[in-house]
């Protein structure tokens, strides 16, 4: 009778390919790498003609418009509710209404840039906006709103 001692292989010992008996082989599986490369190649082939393809369009040229630049009216509302029309303080809401009526009658309505002080009550601003709407002012907008961002 003979006794054989079992010596397990160390993890540091080199592996040698075994014969046809189904041993371990030390190879890199390149199939996923090839799949990824083929997908990238197909994507490049499809998108390259789209990036280089251009369509030449001959668009009609229109002459520059002869419309005059609109007049700009600066409308300011101070912190105490005082309305200032292009540098002139207004005495009453009726005077503001008459100014709005006069500007609404013009063929080319001026642009009205409204600047409200950040401390003014919303009631004053709402009354000015309502007055502009009643008198059919079409080109009105808030100006310098960046100062309200805190």
C-alpha cells in the first residue's frame, strides 16, 4: 500500500493549460470588446454623412423695414406712489389717464417702460397698470427688474 500526500496548488504558482481534459486556460475574452467596437463603428458610419451633409437654401431677401423706431416713455413710480412721466412728476391719476389716452391715439404707440421702486406698495403699481389697460396701451413693460432679485 502506498500513501500519497495531497499538496494543494498555491495561488501564486503559474497555471499551465491542461490537456484536453477540460483544464483552465488563461485568456482574455475579447468578444465584448469586439461588440462594443462594432457598435461604435456602425454609429460613426451612420452619423458621419449627417454631419457633413448640408442643404443650400436660397431664401428671399427682404429690404430693411422702413418702420421708425418707437418712441420710449420712461414711467417711474417712486416709493411714496408718485408717478413720474419721462422726468415730469404727475399731480393726479387723471393726468396720468390723459397722458395714456393721448399716447393710445397715436398710430405708432410708444413703448412705455415702467420702473417701480422696490419699496412702493403694489396697490400703486396695480392702479397704473389698470389705467394703461383701460386706455388700450399695448406696448408696456417692466424695466430694470434686476434690482428686485435678492
